C-alpha cells in the first residue's frame, strides 16, 4: 500500500466532493489552489485566459481569445470549422474547469480543460478534441497553450530557460536573458536532442519570466511530454505573447483521428512565482516529485539508491568481473549493482552472451540479491540489429522490417550497442516491446531496467504506420557512424504516436512489477523532461562523466527537476591525492549517486574514504536530497573557480553545503551566502574534512555575510553540515 502526502489526499478528497457545475457564457471562472489562481472566460467562439496570479500577488493579465483549429479533413474533404460554446456540456469547480466547444455539423467536440491536482504548485492544462463524426478526421496542429499578457512597456523582464545535458554539458546551460522589446525566442525539446551544426541545443521544456522588481514576481510554463514540442515567447511593445505545444516544424503537422477517438494536446502546467529562480524551483520540484512521480518510489526511504555501474569497463564486462564488482560493492555499502551494455549476444538480441555470461543474467541478479544488493540492467530494447537468433529483433525479418522507421541500406551492420529504431507507434511493435521488456524484468529478476539509445523514433518514412505520411520530397536521412535516422514533414506526428506508446510500455512495466525502478537514458541526457519524470524514476542527465560535466549538468537540471531523479555517473578520473578522490565522488553525490568504476582496483585508502562517503550519503545527504529545499549558492561550475550547492530542510532546521574548488591554485577561499535559514536562530557548522574549525553562527550572518570555506589545494571539496542549535 502506498502513502500519499496529506495535502495530496486533501485535494483528491476535494476533487471528489466538489461536483462539476455547468458554466455559463461570459462569466469569468476562477480556478486554483493555495499557490496559484487563473481566471478564464468562455466566449461564444473561443475561450480566453484572462489572468494568472499567486493569491495576494500581482496578477499577469491578458485577454486575447485562444485560437482553436479552423479546419479539418473529414472523410476526405477539407471542412471549415465553426466552434460554438456548449454551456450545458461545460463544467467547473474551484480547482478544475472544462469548457466545451462544438461544431455539430462537423461532428467534433473540443474540451479546454484546467485542473489543480494538488493544493500547492502549478495548474495543468490540456485540450481534447473528440471525433463524433463517424468518419476519419485529419486534424491540423492545435497548440496546447496560447498566452498574451499585457505588460508595461518600460517594465524590465528576464527570461530563464535550461538546456538539456544531452551528450555533454552545455557551455551555458542555465540562460538568463533580458526580455527587451522585439524579444523573439523559440525553444524545442524532443527525445533526440541531437542538434546539427548551427542549431540551438534542446531545452528542458520549461521557461520562467521574471520581473526585476521582486514585488511583481513572475510566472512559468512547462510541458509534460517527451516528444517533439516547441515553446515561443515574443515581446512587442506592451504585449508578451507566445505558444506552447507540439512542434509545428518541419510541418505542416497533421494527425489522424479515427471515429470515436479523442486527440489530446501535450499537457502543460503554469504557475505564478514569487522570489527568485531557486524559490520557484523549490515549489516546482516538490510538485514534480509528489504529483508526477511514482508515489511508491518516493515511499521507499532508500530512494535514491547508491549504485555501482559496470560501464567503466564498457563492452568488456563479463560475469567474473561483474561478480567481483558486486562483492566489492557490498563491502563499500552500495545498494544496487547496475550491469550496463556488454552483456547481450547482439544488438536487438537481448539475451546473455553465453561466452561472457555462461550462467546467464538471472543467475547474476540472484548473486547480487544474495549479497544484499538490488540488480539493474541496461537494454536498448527499441533497437533492431542483424542477429538471426530466436527472439532477436532482426531487420531482415519481414515483420520487423515493417516496424522500422526506414529501410536499412545494403550491407548495413549495427554498431556495438546501437541499431535501427523501430516505430513504437505501430501497435504490433508496441506489443512486442511491451512483451520484451516484461520478459527482461521477469526472466532476469530485475529491480531496475534502464533503456538507452533512441527508443522513441525521431522520424519515419513509412506511409502505412499510424502517423501521418511524410512528403516524399522532404524526407531527410542522416547517418552517425552506423546509426540511421529519418526526419520528414511528419516528424512531430511520428514522435507523438511513438512517445505515447513508450509511455504505455513504461506504465505496463510499473503495473506488472510493483517496486520496479525505471531509469530514463537516451544516449545520455536527451530525455530529461517532465513527461519522462511522470513515467520513470530517475534520469541519466549527461553522457560525459568527469567531475566538471557532472556538476554542470546537475547545476542546470536541478533548477526544475527533483535532485533525487538526477543521476550523474562518476567515472575514473586522476586522483593523486585523497582530497581529489573525494572531489571526484562528491561531484556525483548531489543527486542519484552512481559510480561507474570497478572499485576492486581502488587502494585501501580510497576504499576507506569511499565507504565513509557512501555511509554519509545514506545517513545525512539522502534525506536532504529527497525532501529539502535546494539553493544554487555558487556560480555555475567552470572547473577553475568555486561552485557550491546547498540543501536546507526548514522543518528539521538542518542542511548541508557542497563546496567545490576548481583548478585555479590562486583561489584559495570562497564565501557562500546560505539560503533558507532563520534569521533569529543559531546554527552549528561542521566541516566534515576539518578544513576549518567547527563553530556556532547566527543564521542572519550566514545568509548575509556568508560562510567562508578555505581549500588551498585545487580540485578539492568540502561538505559543511548545518544544524540548528536549540
């Protein structure tokens, strides 16, 4: 039995207790929770979003009517749509509203829906279009959200957005840009995040607009979808406008809607914001954790697990080495052994290589379980290869070839762990993947399953799949080593179908295997988004594993996503001194902590230091990572100077500061201004490595003058424990 937070139970109870009541035309409707309120209105032909505000805060006001799709292909004919508000079918209550518009002649019904799923955090929005015509309908693009706020022409505003870690940490990562007149911004996100030269990096699909006047605050919007989405923001004079939803490019977008079926736009969430970026992030991270996340995962006090991963040995891993690693992981205090790529017979043939793993993967999992460790496994289960063994996903198999996104060229061979992506939007392909992932978990006795590669198709040139066909003249094929992918005019619809099929596969695994953990990895941190947060338990956030890359990727993603979900892999790195060794480990210890090193090769001094760090993570850091507020109290890491992250739990009046000194030998000390403390309280600060003398300091002093940390040696770190003194 899982336990929900008390306030979530309260809201769910209110949802059940308040019946939806009919909504009259042109009466403003107020919807919200303790943190946010919106005002909407039902006009005759389209709804309006009039206002967003925090209770008692300054409101962001607008009034432009939402643009609903104006045409559709119904039964092979292009039909102009004329929407009319249907008050008898519309409903509202204090925390939800559904405004219904119909075109009865066309046989289409549209629901413009808002709801607050919790008493705190943002409000969600989705548009659903139901085909009641009895004919097949082709729909054009319907944006999830359109907004148009009125702002004073001289009001200074700032936009914040976050890049994905993807293959390597980005050079900027966390963008803070002034919104001047004629500001025109567009950000995109997908499961691919593989920009070609000259293209902008993909973003975590979210942005924040802030006023430089803290009394006015700001607002933010995010998308709960992993497929191809786009966000825009434009300022023109006194108007701040934009759209959020499926990416219209390359386009033109269209999607098929069968009789009786319903199309839903990707769900978005909006919220008003007080304070700065960290204040906004603390509210949002809590909401993501408790509303989007799996409550059974959060209920486990051992989440996030301390994990030892085999990828430091890459494809050379074998059964003997894996058992040796499991034995040493047990001695050090690790909680899970994660077998990465290198265990399988061939790409697409997800069975143990009998030469390297003669006793099979299930036996290795049992060995880990007997040693008290959970067992996780890597699989690129949506990739086909050339193996002809029974059970393999073979591109030469006519059935499998029908599922591929394109035909392989003559003589094509897969790479070591990448093949050709199948289109999960094809029902038969989805059914196969559902069965195959279930087999992996069942037969191999898994506690965790990681997917990698590109599980969601980026594009497809088939015209017999559920997605819209591509314009043959606009299909582009790309090749990266032996990995092939396609992009055409239908790319967004391909992504839409495949992403929803992927979500269904993940849900089926959770339903069939309670307690199973799912790691989201897509060639590194390319699926770091809110849709993945709702269908997985943690992310690989970057595909580079050195201390600087790990801290940079964590710095960025932790602004908006729960740190317990943010996994950084710690790889072997030069550590001539034990202080450098701790620096390496701690650069990956701020979220989900995974060490991809064969630790049996460590010295006795390194073993002792690692065991101490792991024990401290489990006893002190993990409870803070799970539930405390997080503050970015230092600059974004650059590898040269200083950077730092603070956790503080106000309920327990305790926290910790991660302090890192980069490679600059001249920069021996840094003063961190702490956050979240109480001005009238006194705090004991304990320097774990004894870099300074422990002392008791007033909270106000720690927040204004700051806490000085001195580390004379480059590439070293300190953990400072902060505890309120009663």
